[in-house]
C-alpha cells in the first residue's frame, strides 16, 4: 500500500506555516519546533522595531479547513481545550497562547491559557473582534511576558507614546491636629458614642490611650471620650511625617476615617471589600454625576440600574461606581491612591449575593480610557470642584472639609503601555486593628 499523508496532517502543516507568516508580519520572530512536540508548535519572540527582546511566548496552533467552531455566531464562539493539553501547558515556564487558524476564510484568533484554568472549566470564549491575531494584538501578546511578581518589568510595545495619568491625589492637610488623652480603648469609645442621643462621629483615632482628630473634640460629641482638660492643638506635621512606620499607619487610618465622614452623604463604605461607593438616592433609581473631564463636561451614571434582558420591568442588579482607597506617605507628601472598581446591589441598598461574577464581567469591558475617566471623576468629587447633578448648593459633603485633594499627576511615556500590563498585587491580610472595629459602622 502506498504511503499517504492524511488531510489532518496536511492542514496541520498549513496552519503552522500560516501562523509563522502571521507572527512575522506582526513583527515577532517565530521558530517552529521539531516533530517531537507534544503540545507546543512554536516559540514567538517579541521584537521592538526589529530588535529581539529575548521575551518568549509558547504557541500552540490548531488549524481547520472550513469547519465551524462550537457555538459560532457573528460575534464569537467557544473552544474546548483537551485535558491532556491543559495539564502539559500548566507546567510551562513560558506564557502559553492558543492560535486558531481556519483556511477557508484565512482567519486567525488567539487566546492566552490562564495559569489558574482548571481542568473542569476548560472552555475558552473567543470574541471575533477582540481576539483577532493581527497588528492590534501585538501589545496584548507582548504584555504576557511581564512578570506578575513584584514590580516586574515592562516590555516596550510597537506603538507610539502617550500621557499617563497616575491614580494618586496629593492631599493638603489641615495645619493643626487635636491630641488628647483618653481613658478608653477604641471599642469602648465607639460604644459610648453610639449610646448617646446625638449623632456619633468616628473621624478620629485612638492609639495607646491617645486621641487624634482634626476637629476640636471639646466642641463635639467626642468630648465624652477624651480628658477634656488634656486637649491640645499641635502642628499636624508633628504626627503626619513621623519616621516610625506604625505611626504612619495610625495616621493613614485617621485619614480614611476623615474621608468617610467628609463624604458620608454621597459615599457608602463596604466593609467586606473595603471600598467606597456612590450611594443610591432612591430604590432602583439611577444617579448621575456631572463633572469636567480632561477637555469637556461629562456626565456619568454613578448608580446604574440594569434591567433584565428578557423582562424589561425587572431589575437584574444595580451597579455603583466605587474605588478602593489607600493612603501613602511619599517624600513628605501624603497621597490618596485610588483604584476604580464597582459595587453591586439588588436595588441600590441591599448587597448583591454574587458580586464577583458581575465585577469580572464589567472589568473585562474597562480599558485605559474608561479607567482614566473614572480617576478624573473621583478627583472632581473629592476635590469639591464639581457637585452632583441635583446638588446645586454643594451639600454633597458633611460641611466640614478637613482634607483637600489636588489633581492627579501626569507623566509622559515614550511608548504606549499595553492595556493589560497594569496589574495590582494581591493585598496581604493584616492583623485586626482599630480599623476593623470602626469600619463596619
């Protein structure tokens, strides 16, 4: 019997050759492997203007002649990974991408194989617009070589430069801070204030029987938790710029409590996720915020009621613009570091039971432009330069403005940063502090 090359072998060879040509046209090097390959067809090397960068990506090519993909529509399709392939890829010391090639329409799609992908959940979802393997995908593929541990390193992409907005707002602190002795622990002081008839306030900190606040406790309800004759006003810089890291942490806690109090009429606090979010004004009702963006005036639906697609009268969930806040002392300047995110409720007030899935879906749609807009929006609110749509008299904060926020700094970058290259480190769990005692209020 004569030897015969099967159609499957032939289309496989055609697919690998076509993929190599496509990577070369994009500007990457591509080296195919030997016949002994077990799930990696080639290695793509990132190049910048023809200069190899020694940043490698493992590529597996799956080719077909004209067959349709699973669940294929005009928008996308799904692809089920083989369990043995997934086991093999998970041991790789290189990022791995899957490239799908169809000869009938000369289409190329690509997708990263996530590290945390489980064998039980091994279905990839492809978007026919977002996942095309072309010149526009070069930056996204290059960013896969960025280290996810520590500060990592940056792979220069193939595009031009851009201006980057840093999500840090410089803080102008009050000139003086009030210090007093107290016989109470934070938990005891909190119980005393909650037990009284007048509205309590918690924009203070207690550490080692010493009370700190930017307001004069002798004139407020906090007079009940301090030694009245021991209250003293001192320069804020004495405490704010202390060399000891524990003292800086205590001051950071005070700043967060003051922020919560200053914007309590507009911003809620989610204890579990430790985020600030726009409060709803009424059940199942949108809320808009008008502000000036980089150039023009803009309006954002900061509380957005999302209806069920099948039953328009039924509310599926309510999405709130939100941010996580971190206070940092850098070179004798305190900053508020803002990380935009979202909070989800069922009707504007009751927390949603499954917010993680909703958040993941929304985050996938966010890009550099939308995040930039959110940072600008939060600056406008916190700085008081803009007021909410229905708040013409500026009553959106408590009336006491102890913290002033400057504009986020802008830096000019020589090259465009890939959209997904910015990753945040997973926060470390910290031991219980007075923060945990008060943040749930």
